[in-house]
C-alpha cells in the first residue's frame, strides 16, 4: 500500500479491531495482493480447468472454484479467458453469491450487478435455467456487464439499467433470491486502490450508509415471501454493515437474519467483505411475472432458421427479432411486463438481419453461448494459429469445410470463423481481439 491511511480511519479501525489485530491489518496492507480467478462452471468443472491451465493454480480455500494465480500470467490475453472458462475475481467477493443459494429454475435478481462477477456466478449456480435479472444503474458499467455475460456463456439473463425503486414498482414480490452487493466506501479495497483511500471520509461513509438503506428497501419489496436476500459490501464500516442491517430489521419484522460474515485481509484469503443473509417469512410460491401475451408468440425468422439448420447440431431455440434487425434468444418467460424499464439485453444476442438482403450474420455471443458439440463444424486451433486467430487474423482450415464454423481452443468455442476454400475468415469483433 502506498497512500497513507486517513488518521480518522486508522483510529476507527484500531478501536474496531483491537491493537494486535490492527497491527496485523496494517501489515497485510503492505503485502502485495494475490490475484485470483473463479472457474466458470457453466462451461467447465474446476478439476478440468486445472488440467488445461498451463500456469500454477493454488486453491484460495474460500470457494471450490476459486484459485490464486501468479502475477506474471497475462490472464486477460489467455485463450482460457477468451473462451469464457474463467473470471478474474477477488476471492472474498466470490462468497456472497454462494450464500444466496441460487438454483436452477429460480427467479433471481442481482440488484447492483456490474461488472458481472457475482452475476455470472449466480448464472453458474442456476445452470442457465430460470430467469436471472442483472441490474446496473450506470449505463457504461451495464455495457461491461453485458460483455462479461456473453463471454461466460450466460443465456438466461435479462439486463436492466434502472433505479432499484423503479424495479420494485414493476416487479414487486417476484424474486426467489435477491443479491444486494451495495455501493460502499470501499475500505476493503484500500490495498489495491489508492483512489478508494483518497475518497474516504466519515461523511462519505455516512452517505454510503444512507444510500444502502434506500437500496435495501427496494430489495425487500422485490423479494417474495419465503425468499432469501444477501446484503454485501467490500467495506469494514459498521455503519455500512451491521448497523445498516440492524436498521433494516427494525423496519421489517417479516425478515430474519440467518448469519453474518466478515473478511479482513489479515485473517482471510481475500480482501475486505461483509455479508448478511436474510430471509423473508411466508410461504414459498412460484413467481408470477406478467407476460406480454401479444409478444409471446415469436414470428418465424427464415434467415435465422436456415442459418441454424446449416450451423448447429441441436434443436433451434426460440428466437425473437427486433424492428432494427437484431435477433436474440430470449430467456425463459420473456417477454415480460417491463413497465417501461430500460432493458439492455435479453438472453443471448444471436446476430443481425440485413434489411437489404435479408441475410443473417451471427453475433460473437452466439458462438460462446453453446459447447463445441452443438456445432456442425468446428475448427480446432492451438499454438501460433490460435494466437493469430484471437488477434483477428485468418487461419488455415480443411478445404472441405464451407460456411460458418466455431473456432475452438482446448475444445471450447472462442469465436466465429467462416470457411472459404481452405481459409478460415476471422469474425471476432475488433474490440475483443487479443493483440500480442
């Protein structure tokens, strides 16, 4: 840690931890942070990932899918990352989603979702079955969230960009599970983020606590009877943690506290994290999202149907076309009554229809949404040819191949290529190409 801690913060933490733990905490801040990743179990199990990795992995001990890796590994440029097999995520930040206990078939809400670490972890728990709503109020951060959902192969997500109270006004009492990873003062990130230290003040902590209490009110309205809510922060302030939860419980007798957890960098494998698991009394019952009946029956999309028959070895999913030509594979139960909420993404962006020719061009997300066995044609790449392909270059392929193919690394799709006379033309979007 380089930037000195504010004196008011030091005094509060000394009183909060006691002298011995406070000194251990300060010493931990001087040690380098260890980088960690989470294996994406939507696509691969942890043991199989470890066998594929050509770099050392050390279990963090916090979750079964969490591993430390060396600083020298350029994970963002690695084919395992490009294939969506892992997500770089601080170890303690991987715990809250597990406590939520999201399971297949549920309706789940991640209320403060960007950049997507916890959302994609929830999707893995649901195994793409059920409806996962990921909300982020800041549009630029929501776009990042969408990109991570696509890379990791999440197919059951609806991404919204709305205030929590706006969501509550439309979808009150409809979710089996709600995760509130609340915006906070970020004290748990001081070791890796000097800007969090610079922004800290008692006033900022107090402002965060007020905002968190407002968000929790909306979360309570969104959770159905019998449901579970997990509240988490990456800060140490009791005002933002235990006091916020206690204040919430005094106003909501229908909620009960199951457990709380605290992680400090000197006593755990990760950085700072606080978690509270809450349940709402009442009988568990199926969610009753209102479906917009006039839009439920998807109209045939001939060009997409033809593409699917020529490219995939599995049954075609339901597809919907927007007026602007975009085609997507909606999650279960969509279209929903959205009440004017801003929806950025619904399911998987499948591609686009050319208004002039009617031709369908697949989206990169469609290649990453399915396993290699779902495609009629795949091209296996490794070594230098794989590196060139990920950089956006063409590659050689079997001259007998023709048409759209899934390019694969380690047996997992990394993007589309189009085979023409022994050449695999590259269709990885420019912004996602890995330039060496």
